[in-house]
C-alpha cells in the first residue's frame, strides 16, 4: 500500500482518539431522549447542560448563549436569517466577498427571496477586509455585519476583533463571526462578538456537530421550529451524546492548539519557503502565515489536474473550500482578491495539523516538482 499523506485539515480533521473513546462510551449508556421526564432522561439533560456550561466557560460567554447545531453551515445560515427576520425595521446586511458559501448563499437568499440589500465588502490582495470599507458600508438600517475570522481558502486573518468593536460601539447592528477556521489556531475574544459559529469536525471532533454562540441580547427568529429545545432557538430532539462530547472536543482543541501552534506554523513556513523556490509558483496565502494553511497556484496546471496528480502520488489536498470542490468555476475568493481567472483556476490548498511532519512536507515538494516537470 502507498503511504498516504493527509494535507487537507481545513476540509476536515481526524477525530481526536480521546473524543472517539468518550463518545462511544456515551452512546452505549445515554441513548434516551434528553426531554424525557423519567430519571434516565433527566440524567442525559443534566449531562448536556453540564457540557454547555463547560463550553461557555471555555469561550467566556453565558451558558444560555450556547446553542447546539449540526455544524457551522447551519450556524452561519441561522445567524444571518435568524437575526434579519427578527429585525423587521432593518433591510441591510454587510458581509465580505470571500465568506464561506453558507454565508454567501444565505445573504443571496435574503436578497433574492426577501428583498434585502447586501453589501459585499471588497478585500485586499492579501485577502482581508479593510476597516475603512466596513465603516463606510454600515447604514442606519443595517441589521447584521458578518465577517469570518480566518478565510477557509487562504488562511488570511481578518481584523475581526477591531471590526466587532466598531460594530458594537459605533452602530446599531449586530456582529456575527464565522470562527470555523480560527478555533485552536488564533486567540479569540468574544467580548464584542454578538454571534459566532464553530464546527466540531474542524477541531478533531465529530461531523454533524457544532454550536452557534448567540448573546442573550440578540433578537432571533428560529429557523427550525419545534419544541423548547435549545431555549426555543432550535427545535428537534437533541443529539445529546454529540452535544456532550463537544465540550471535550473544544477543550482538547484549545489545549492542543496552544501546545502545537509554533511547530505547525513552522511547517507552514517551511512549505512556503520551498514553494517560493519553484519557478512559476504563485503564493495566494500570506507570506508570513498566522494559521497553518497555504494556498498556491501554478497556472500551467489546472487545479483538478494537479489534485489528481498529487492524489496518485499519495497526497490529499484540495483546491478551494470542499463545499465548492465540485464547482468548475474559478475560486471566487482568489477572484475577489484581484487575481486572474487562470490563477484562480489553478489553486491548491494545503492545510496542516499537528500530525504532519517535516518529512511529509519535503516529500510533497518533491512530488510537486515531479508533476510540474511532467505536466507543466
């Protein structure tokens, strides 16, 4: 068997062994409905609320501000629509041109179906929003500003704390932040953030698991109607064991992130340094990365051809957000950054974790050079 090297951690991560072990133990015992009134149901409910409190403590928010969801796509969609539906006197949203598709498509739906105005902020060639553009874009009728912390294609870090502070202190809008690619990689202060999205499978947790942080002062119309689960914000029988294990997932992600941050970032810098020595390679990520994600292009070889060639050599990478991986269109993120269609059509995203090694980076560069000689 060929040795396989996983370099697509921005797409999803391998589940932490301790999380899997605990989850399996929970599944065997705690299978009853958390809303049931008998003792077993009460115990499941108690354990889920204990997990909610632990998550809130890790993030520095209140227990009642943690809403369990199926992941960041649901959390993002709920944040946009839930707030806008509740703000009946407002008709405007501000976001950026490089958000995740769950934000982009939610905003488009608010435009096309409900007649809202949406301002899509431009970004710099480094892939970040300018605060000056945000300040000019906000209007009296702006209900929501939604900006991601870390871009899921390039790893560029937005000035999201500064943006949140401006929205909080100078406007009447609410600020939502997609933290999906930020948790465990950079410091996060929830003080001025009104809503936030986090997904478990990006931080070595389980797929189909996530949270929406929604501060208590934020008005909200539920998208999923049902009973009184999740404070009436999200109906449906609770996925109790998955929700319980999110607390452990988040705690370990933050602990492991602190321990491995410097080492993983050094791997990213090593990769960037090697890429810069290959003629024809164009770097689309920051040259001094803050997160271990590297996006590059080699215009003579389209993304799909490069991905398939790397796959045959044992390397698992992506070209853009995996949610858009089957699209034939160029990366809208790179296009928004001002890059050519050829460059946006030939991008490759390498995203690293604490499990990757220097030897794997060296082997990747060797394989890349061989592919360029063969196809370029």
